[in-house]
């Protein structure tokens, strides 16, 4: 008889091998770990010492108690680490060194506490409070000379703390003595002098104490550095010795570990092959099974759990073959369901649909009760359109939606299935008390297996399908899937039938109204066209309104802020400001208000032009005279930027020759905008030309500058509203992007036109043509 070595026994042997290897490695690691621990502890000693020294020096600078606590914690850890090595040669020496270091740190803490942890505590806080009181008294009494001495004293005091230079402390003492001398000669009341002398002496006394404390802290810091320098070489020496010991142990550990690994690998490989051979055979059989070979059989030579697994695999293969046969049968039923679905979909009569469903269902499933209910939303009831019991069709009934214990109502309300295979134990999951239709079931008679499925059309329940049997567990999950599919077909077919009936009812009404609709179509089309045009206009107006408000708010915000700021300065410092400074602030307010007025005027002008509310009064306007008049207003501004402003021809040369038919105010605004822009966008030291010439029936005005010019890309939006191009005014002037838009609209309103000729870097030339007055007279 073959001896049975179970898989557990084999794995146990493999595990014992691993345990043996682990014990060897653990022992080696223990030896190595002890050496590493000593080495790490030495490193920790140095880290704690360095951290304590750093935090102590940091405490001297910041005076934070947290730094002192960290010094104490580092010293405590240093001592605890040393206590782990009571017999080492270095323990006593290091303990004495850290004790001296800790004592020096505590002395520093005491001195810092006396000085104060911040500027408002200790001796430093005391002399600062006395200084503030003294300074406040001097300011209240209006003693300018004493105030200067106090301020000088405070400045020297701050210099001392910033530079730690004792010469500044001497200057503080001299300043206090000078203050006392000046105070005696100030002529103040004796009580005030005594009070101020008391504060000055208290200030000097606390300041001297603080200076002394700082000198003592400097000595303690030097002592702290010496203690650190005494301990550090010892730790470095210990670290070197422990490093040498660790290197020797590391070599021994490496040899033992390598030998253990080699032996363990050979033994593990041999044992793993014996364990894995039957598993590989089982894996190959599983692959053949996944490829569809259901006749595969696993043969194993071992007598362990793997062999048992092989026998289970063979049993599973047999079970899979049987399930495949069942799947084939299910596939056949699926074809039948598909045929039922096509038949249901092809029918548009409700009576025929339910007959087709029932006669096909009883061929697939043995049922005792079958019913279909449709939800009547108007009456709030479920009305049966087919009820069959034991193969006999019975009179339909109605169920009110108020019947909360009806499973059909529950199914319809929750739009979810009711699936019960043991009525007595399962109905309470859905209702509290079972509703039993007395006109269908006799007393003490009720199905034990019930299925209610909602008929859903676009997530809306339109009815309920129920299948019931008098036996328990009569409806399997497989049958449940079949009925679900049929319910989906039924819902779609009933919806189609209802839609078809509705369409037939509506056809006559549609035909009757068709002629009326055709008559109204033309009228509606016209109205729609007009409405679309109005909507486009309204959208454009709304967009312009939003732009108008946005630009107004943006452009008026800065001037308003400037006015408020200057007005506040005048009100707050009216007594300190000279007359010239007050006039200068008032002029700024006036100029800013003028700028706001120009912005508002431009906004209102563009709005008036587009709304047709701006009335033009055309007269004969001498363009040359008007140009000279406007240019004179800009000569001073041009001179500030060293710009030469040329007007051609002169008034004497033209003598009323260049007259145009135009509105005087509009023409003035056109020329003002063009000349203003030429000066505004011209760099320093350039030239601007304004030329008036006579064209064919028109008077032409050309305004040319030597500014940055305008690109072809920006030329297309040059005359748009609220447009700001890449070019910017050269002396900080403001622009709201409306000037050229106003020019264009006013010129066109006077039957004229305006355009621009420009190249980048070669300036810009704006040309305006207005009908000539001589043409109008002709």
C-alpha cells in the first residue's frame, strides 16, 4: 500500500526548512543588530548633542520657551542613551559633560526669563514701558526739545539691540543724562519734573540691568560652546571604534548568510518540484476545459490533497457538461421568446396581444393563475383586461389604488417586482395583511407562489403582469427571467396598441384642423420672422446696455476714487495743508470731475446718436477757422510733450474758402476728438499736421500724426464702440474707446464719411469728408 504523504505534511516540511533558514538569519541579524544598535546609539548621542546645542543658541536669539524645552528633552535623551551602556569607558565622562552643558543651558534660561521672553516682559519690558510713558508725557506737554532727546534715546536703544555694540548703550546713558539736564531747565512744574525724572531713572536702571544680562548671556553662550567642543571629540572617537567593530561582524554575518541561502535554495527547489508537478497537471487540464474540451480527465500519481482536488475537478467537468446541455435548452427557449416578441410587436389590438402572450406562456411555464391589469389614472384603479384561473377565463375585476395591502398596488406604486415562493413566510416583506380577491379565490384557497411584474414604458408603470401557482417554490429564477422578458415585450406591445388607437382617434381631428393650420401657417411664419428680427435687435440692445454700464462703471471708478481721496485729504489735513497745496488738490478734483464729465458726455452722445435723439442743425461752417480754434486749445498740451502742431492753410490764406454744410457742435466734436487723439498717442518731440483741402463736392480734413500706427488686424474694429487698441497714450492720458465711434456716426449723420490710413511704425492719418456748402447752394 502506497504511503500517503499529505500536502499539509509536504508544506510542513517546506515550512520547517524556511523556519530553519529564518532562525539562522535571525541569529545572524541579532548579532549584527546589536552592533548596529551600538553604532546607531552613538550617532543618536551626537544628534541629540548637536540638537541641544543648536536649540540653546536658537533660544538665545528667539527667547522661545519651546527651544529651551527641546534643549532639555535632547539632554534627557542623551542621558537615557548613555544609561544603556553602564560599563563602557566613555559613559562617566559623557555624563559629566552633558551635566555641565545642561547646567549652563538652565543658567541661560534663568537669565532669559529675567530679561523677558519678549519685548513686553522682564527687565526689557519694564524699561520699554517706562520709555513709552515718558514719551507720552513729553508729547502731551508739547516739549519739542525733550521729545527729540527721547526719540534719539529710543533710536540708540534699538541700535544697541540690533548691533549688540556697547557704545550705543553709552550713548543711551548720555541721552538720559542730557534729558534730565534739559528737564531741569524746562520750567515745568516741580511735580511734573519729579514724575518725569522718576520715569527716566527707572528707564535707565532697567536698561542697564538688561545690558548687564546680555553681557552675562554672551559669557554663558561661550561656556556652552566650550562644553559642546569638549563632548563632540569623545563621541567622534567612540563612533570610529564602533564602526571598526561593526565592519568585522558584517563580514562574518555575510559568509554565514550566503551559505544558508545556498542550502535553502537547493532544498526548496527539490521540494517545490515534487509539490508543483500535480498542480501543473491540474492547470493543463483546466486550460483544456476553458477551451471547450469537456471530456478532459485529470490523472494524478500522488496520494494527497492534490489528488483529491483532481477527483473534484473531474466531478466538476461532468457537472459542466450537464449545465451545457441545460444552456442549449435555454437557448432554444430564447428563440421561442424571440418569436413571441415578434408576434406581440406585430399586433396592434390589445385583445390579440394578451391572447398571444397567454397561449405562449403556458407552453413554457406551468401556471395556475395568470392576469394582466392596466392602470386607469383617471379612476385611480387597476383594471384587469385578462384573468385566467386553471385554464378558464373569468370575469375581470378592479382594484383600487387605495388598497395598500394589495400586492398589485404595491408593485405598481414602487415600480418593482413582487417575488414570493412561500406566501405564508414572505408576503410580509411587501404588505402588512394580504389582500385576497374573493371573486377569484375560494375561502382557504390562495396561491403559495406569486410573481407581480410592473409593465414599464419609459420608466412609467402602465400596468401589472402576475403569474401565480398553488405550489410552493413553483417559480424558479430561470422562469423569473423568462417572465421578465415577456413582461417587457407586453409593455411595449400594449403601449404600441394604445398609441395606435390614440392615433386613429386623433386622425379625424387632425384632418379637420389641418386646413386651419395651413391657413395660420403663413401668418405664423410672418410673425415668427418679425419676432426673430425683434429678438436680434433686443439682444443687441441688451448687449450694448451691458457694455454701456460696464464701461461707465469702469471708467468712472478711478476718477471717483481720485476725487474722494483728494477731498478726504483736504478735510483731514485742512489745518496742516498750505494754501497752495489746498488749491493744487482742488485743481486735481476739478480736472478729475471734468474728465468724468467728458466720459458721461461721450456715453450720452453715442447713445443719443444710435437712438435717433440727437438733432443736427446743418449750417455753413468755416472748417479752417473751426480747426484753428480747436487746435489753439491743444497747443499748450502739445507743447508739454514737445509736439509741433501744424494747421494748413492759415485763416488768412483760406478766407472762408473751405465751408461745409454741417452741424457746428457735431463738427466741433469730430475735430476735437481727432486732434486730441493725435496729440494723445504721439510720442515726445513728434509732429502733428491738420490739413483742410477742397474735394469734389466735399471738404476734406486730414489729421496726421507720427505715433505707433495701427495694424491691419486692428483697422477693422477701429471705429467700434468701447474699443481699446494695442496703442496706448504716451503721457498717461485716459481713453474710453468711444471717441472714434462718435466721429464716425456724426460724420455719417451729416452725409459725410471717415476712414484711416496707417502702417505700423509710420503713424496714422484720419480723413474726414463733409459735403461742401457750395455744393449745397448749387
